[in-house]
């Protein structure tokens, strides 16, 4: 079939223009349904064309003319991008030089066509697999062409590619959020046993006793879908956006979980303005919440991050930090508020609870918050923990000040226990139940302030030194208070009571381990000393009345007068000291036995002497008011403290 009527061997441009027009006319008339590529094959197989077009000697400017004619044909006949590619492919089948020259002269054309194709695929992808493949191809295309970005036409195409990639990332991000929110909503409804339309308030979680559990927050199939999205977003340089989409949803889950544990999101100012009873309740809730958070919630979130962002450690670390930062700061701010609040001694035990909870969780902080994004949170936890230790030491300093400032206003009736003694000893005894913790708190305290030159202070633990120092302050305060008593015997009873109480509380608690046996022996000796002082001050005068002076001129008169004097002294002492108080039953019994053991023999001898006297023996019974048994019975009634008369 004759397709071309005449062809000039000169291959001038006008001839090839007419050739192209002629080809189009004949193609449409003879085989209108033929693909243009097939028709072009017929054209190139014409003997005259093939000899002049494909085997043309490359004279001066011949190659340029050849390329220009080929480009003109491809442009004229290629009504679509696909047709143009087909024509160029046919040319390259005859001579590879045409493909290289045509594409080298316009490098952006191929990129432009690829982007148009990818744009259609991304916009009209019906399933996620096709969508993901298109994004992968787009990312690969951008990477392939980036080295040629200096070319203006390529750079312009790359800008379009980046815009297309950004649109795809927005879609991926929306899909990511949808998956996260749907899974979280399903989990919440499952945990609460609620229907989809149930808008009830957040329930309070049941108490947790087993911390060795992890929460499966998302189903495996959802995690797989999230992983596929994550791979594309990270590969495209949108790792932070992916992390943000993840963290927004999971952060809400963590905050809701803390609310379920009954923990309020309180500022530091709000905590400091709370009434102490209210704050005590909040501390109990906080201790439970921080344990659940650090032992269950945060490890579960860490695991979920590592699964969703598998293979992308940095993005996983960033996501975990964004998810957990708000809740962590909320927990740490509460502990910090406790550490800088009032140092009143009664707050010690709750502050110890916060200190111990945070101390025990430091390993969890170090395990989960050790990466570059979370290290500041870990350091803050450690700093607040140390600050709580300072607060505990400050509370003990306030206890010291309380002892120093306690005034000696009026004496305790009957020489009984002073309230400050009860308070301090019971306080220290309770505090020493946390002896290990307190030793840790005081281990950095310098002991040389206790007493200069005291070798024991240098060899003891800091806590032991602290306790001994408080004991010394208490004893000094009691000695100052004892000066109010005008009766030396009552002063001795007061000191004996309080010193005995101190020794007993030390022996029966962890204080004994801290202060040691030497301290106990030393203060037991003090009790005995006050015991001796009491007997000397109370009964020396009575015993003195029973002494017989052999040199007197009238022994009979002297015996009668001394007996009368003894009766007076004895009755007065019994009347007075029956209202005195000895709190310790054993000490009370020891005192009575000691008094009776000293007084009874002397009285018995005196009565015997009186009765044996010739002059007074006949009428001795008239002067003897007490038998020995009566004497001992009256002594047994001492220290009953039943009248409560102020002395």
C-alpha cells in the first residue's frame, strides 16, 4: 500500500513536515482504528524512509536535524502521554540514540508524565494496598530525581511531587487518627461494658494489687495497619507528624486512666492551699496512681509505641515522650508541691509515703525514660525525689524547733508525764518504723554538728545522731520545765517519770537499735539517780525523826517527841504524795518497795526501843499511831494520783 507519494532524499525540514501530515492523513483514511505506534512502524518500514531517516550519514548539523524531526513527529502524533511514550519507544527500537537524545534534551518530561500517573493513582485508589504502592512509587521517584533538582524544569516537577506527597501524607495522617480513635473507643466501651450511646461519667477503677501486667491497648490487626502507615510517613519525612497523630490519641487515654484512679489534675498552688486532711486523701490516691502509671500504664504505652513504630526507634521514643509527658508532669508536680509545702511535724508520715513511692519507682523511670527525649523527665523525677528528702530533714528541724519553743508555763499535776514527752517519743517511735528510709534520707547529713568532740557521733549513722540530738533537746526542755516545781521531791518524780517513759519507748522500738545499748544504760542510770533524789528529798526528814540521840538528858521525852514528829511528817508526806503520779506500774511498785524497805525497819526498831524504855513502856501504846503494817499500807497508797491537786 502506497502511503507516501514522493520523498526527497535531502531530508529537509519542510519535507518531513509534509511527511508527518501525509502520514496522519493516510493513517486516518486507510486504517483509522490502527494504533499510532503500529502505523508508525509501517511508515518506518518504507525503504526510502528507512534509508534516508535511519541510516542517514551524520553530516554537519545532521544529528541535530534528525533529533528535531523525531521530536516533531513524536509531538505531532502523540495526542496523549501514553502515545508519545509509544512513539519514542518505537524510535528507540530502530536506533537507541533517539531515546537518549530525546529524553536528555527534556529530562522533566518523563518525570512530569510519571507524576501525572501517580496523581491519578493516589486520587482514585480504591484499596489501601494500591494507595500504599502509589505512595512508595512517589517517594522512590522523588528520591531518584532529587540529584537533578538543580535543573529548573526538574525542580518545578519536584515541587509538584512534594505537594502531591504532602496531600498523600494528610490522607495517611487522617487514616492513622481514624484507626487510633476507633480502636480506643472500642477498648473503652469494652472496659466499661457500655453501649455506643452511653455518655456516662468516667468510672473509678478498681484497686490494683498485681502490677505484673501489661495492657493490650490496640488489636494486632490495627497495629499492622498503623505500621504500614508509619513506614510511609517516616520514609516521606513526616515522622513527627505521624508521632503527633499517635500521641494526641494515646495521651487522652493516659489522662483518662489517671482520672479513673481518682487523681485530680492539681496545680502546685492548689496543692499548697489544701487543708491537710484533704491533702492526706490526695496523697493516698497519688501513691496508688503513680504505681499504676509507672508499673502498668507507661510500660504498656512503651510497648505499644515500639510495636507501632517498629524499626523507627527515634520516632518511637519521641512518641512515647509526647504520650507520657503530660501525665508524668502531673504526677511529678504533685510530689513537688508536697516537697515544698509546710514542714509541720505531723506531715512527716505522708511525706515519707510520697518519698518512698517515688524512690521505689526510680528504677522504672530509669528504664523507660532513658532516651534522648525522656531524659529530662527522668532527671526531674530524681530531683523531686531528692527534694522530698530535704523536706523530711526540714520536718525534723521543725520538730527540734517545736521542742525548743515549748514553754514551761505551768507544772504537770502530780509530776506526771509532760505532753511534749509523749508527743516526741511516740512521734519518733512511729517515724522509726521507716528507719531504713530515714537512714537513706539522713545519710548525707553531716554528723559533726551533733556534738563537737563526741566520738560516738562520728561513728554512728546520721539518723542515730539525729535521734540522739532530739533526745538531748527533749531532756534539756524537761529539765527546764522541772524547775517550776518548788518541791524537790516532786521535781525528782517529774524527771523520773519522763526519763522512764523515754527509756521504755526507746527499748520497745527501732530507736533502741539506733541509739544502742550504751545509750539505754546511760539513761536507765538517770532514772535511778532521780529515784535516789526522790527518796532523799522525801524521806530523809522522816527517817531523821526516828534517830535516837543517846546523849539526851531525857530519853523518854525525846522518844515521845520524835515519834510525834515522825507521825506528823509521815502523815503529811502520805497525804501529799498520794496525789502524785508514777505512770509506770513497775516503777511505782519499785518506789513503794524501796520506801517501805528503808522506812519499815527504822520504824520497827524505833517502836521497839520505845516499848522497851522503862519510863514510857507502860504508856507507849498511847503514842504509837501506826503499826508497822499500817505504815506499809499507807506507803502502798502512795502515787495514786486520784486527787489531782495542782502542786
